[in-house]
C-alpha cells in the first residue's frame, strides 16, 4: 500500500495549523470571557476556554484543502456537512440549544450525505424498501455516533486521543479502497488532534467544546460508513463484515454511551442528564489519573481499530469477530455498572467528593 505524497504533507501541516490556531483561539476565548466554568460534575477546577473545536476543524479542513486541491463528491460532502455540524456545536457552545434543533440539523446533514452515496448497502437487494431501510439506518447511525462521541468529551485529552487513535485505521481502509482524498482528510484530522492535544492534555488549557466533539464524531461516523461499506464489498460476508468493522472502529464511543444509558436508567436519572459517570470517570474511581484514563481509552480504540481493519480486509472471519466484539462490549458495560459513581442521592459520587472553587480563575 503506497501512501500518497499529499497524505504525507497533510499530517505535519494539520499538526502545525491546529497547534497554532488552538493557542490563538484560547486567547480569543479568554479575551471575550468564553470560558467553561467549574461545574458540580467535577470535570475541572478552573474556568477554561472552550473554542478549541474551531481550531481543530479549521486546521484539519485547511490542511486537507492545501494537500488535496480536488476531492470527490462524497469526501467533499463529508467535509461540508462536518463544517455545518461544527458550526452547530459552536452555536451550542455560545448559547446552549435544546436537543431537538441539534438533532434536526444533524439529520438533514446526514440525509445530504445519503443523497450523494454515503450510505450502507446492507438491504439494497430487497428493492426500494431495502434501500429505504439502508438510508434511514445510515442517518440514524451517523447522528447517534456523532452524539456518542460528543459525550466522550468529558475529560482532559480523552476525545482527541480517541479520535487520534481511530483515524489512522480509517485512513488505511480508505487507501485500501482507493479513496485517497478521504485518506488525506483522515490523516489531517489525526494530526490535527495531536496538535490540539499539545494544549488539551491534562491539565487542559483549552477545551474543544461541542464544536470540536461534534466535528470529530461526524467525521469518524461518516468516514466509517463510507470505508466499511466499500471495504466489505470485497469480503465473503459483506453485511457481517461491515457491521463488525463499524462496531470495532467505534467501540469506545458505543460502550461508553451504553454504559451511561444503563447506569442512569438504573439510578432513576434522565439519560440526557450530565454527570461524572462515563468510562473515563469510572477509570478515575479505580485509581487512574485523567492522563492515564485517556491513554487507556485511546489504546483500546487503537486495538479495536486494528481488529476492524483486519476484519474488513477479510483476514479474520467477520462472524466470529462480531460475536466476540459484541460479547466483550456487553461484558464491559456490565462490569462498569459495578464501579460506584453515584452517591446516596441522585448526584454523581465523584462530584460529591470534589468541591469546585469559586469560578473566575482562568487556567492559563
């Protein structure tokens, strides 16, 4: 597999752009008091700027545009809709939106991707009804995974590190299926995440905000659909291979979301209610530092990315890998329930132990 020069150029360029833009956005956020204040969930103890997502998106798209002057329609559609979702997240950062308009915009953007051919073809053989199921399923998958990744942005360095660990394997799949421009885009995103982590690694000096987590989640979800659908066509069991690869490449986000939904339901909390009850928080309860928790999650994402690549390549039988992956995921969700994150009242246990200082001190 030959890596094109454009991909090699996009990585360093995106790293530099995002690293520089993140520092610029941090200063803008401080100047205009666009700060994430300490909250009861104990995520951080200082007022922290949160415009990092603008830097990630701008640096990634900028490096891609410079390295690849012309991309195909599907890749450009992913870039365009990701930019819209990033803007949506920025609006939400500045003035919180209710879930309904967010989901509506995301569904419209996902529908635009389906219209240009970014969709699964699982039931295409069943005629019009089958294609309709594929289209609706693709929209639902992209929207759900995007918001699942949004939930992963709950600890310093976690979301960017997971995206950094996952993107290279999607880029390899893109190269293997002849989608060179998509590979360049994913490499730029991975390098951009690395540039952002210069500022976001614990203790973070800036957060990505919803603009960044939605952008990264959208890029990963849409790219996974495109690469896994194309790659599975070469295997003996397209449906099983595509399902397995999609699950593996998004494993951490899926398990984290399932863990949170199950635990909040068991505790009588609304599933939309925030709290320090994600996988990263549970790893902290077990004694890991924020940096170590981010490393564990990103390492898990990398291992699953490797498995996803070998499954979609036909090296490992898809049916067996899917069964094992699903079993491991269910087991991890069950084990995570045994880690105490809620106190005797309906508040997160971690937050009960962490007294946040008065807001206003900016983490420099």
